[in-house]
């Protein structure tokens, strides 16, 4: 085993973030499956990509923990919701969830500063910046949905466009 460079508190907190990122991936996967079955193929494609992105975020954390001499734990996950009210509801939940993830990342950053773990602090800056983008993307999607309202033609075009919308990690 490598020399352990993470405190017990930091390792535990990072593993909790691993679990949150894994749960995020599953949450978006459930949304994607629901959208796909409802005929929103473009939105489903977007959410499938977003689910993959969250899994990559989880893997990046897990690898970091292991590289720093800790033990990255693959978490057991709860079943995500299977039903959603509508597309508006999905993206409201996406924004709310991304705000939660941002809050947890900020807590991790604060812990690293308290423990003077500047290596992990530096590593987490990528997540801080990623969360800015995630929240901005979800907000802009909700803004578009509010403009569309219940217009079926607008939803059709929105769905089509979502199939080509890139998630941030694809840049």
C-alpha cells in the first residue's frame, strides 16, 4: 500500500462524494430512460450523456483517493425515481440536484483548507469549476423550457435540439 497522504476525515468525505457522483449518474440515467420511453429521444440522449459524465466524475474521485494512498469505495446505491411528471419537472430536479452537489463540493474544499490539504484542494478546483458550468447549463435549459411553456411544437424543437447539446466534459 502506498504511503497514505489523505487524512481519515478527507478520505471519508471524498468517498461520500464518490457516492454522490455515482448516485447522480444513476439519477440522470433514470431520467434518460423515462424520457426515452416517453418519446423524448433528444432529451434522453442528452441525459444519457450527462449520466456518463457523472460516472466519469465519480471515477476521477475514486482514482484520486487511491492515488493518494486511500481506499476509494464503490458504493451501494438506492434505486432512483422511476417516474417523473414532465420535462419541466426533470430539469427543475436537475438544477436542484446540481446545487446540492455544488454545496457538497464546497464543504469538501472547506475541509481541505481546514486540514491544510492543499493537494486535494487543488484537485477539487476542477469540481468547483465544473459545478459552475453544471448549474449554468441547468438554469439555461429551464429558461428555455419556461419560454416554450406547453407549446407542443416548441417542445418538439427543444427535444430535437437537446439531442445535440453538448455536456461540458465533451468540450
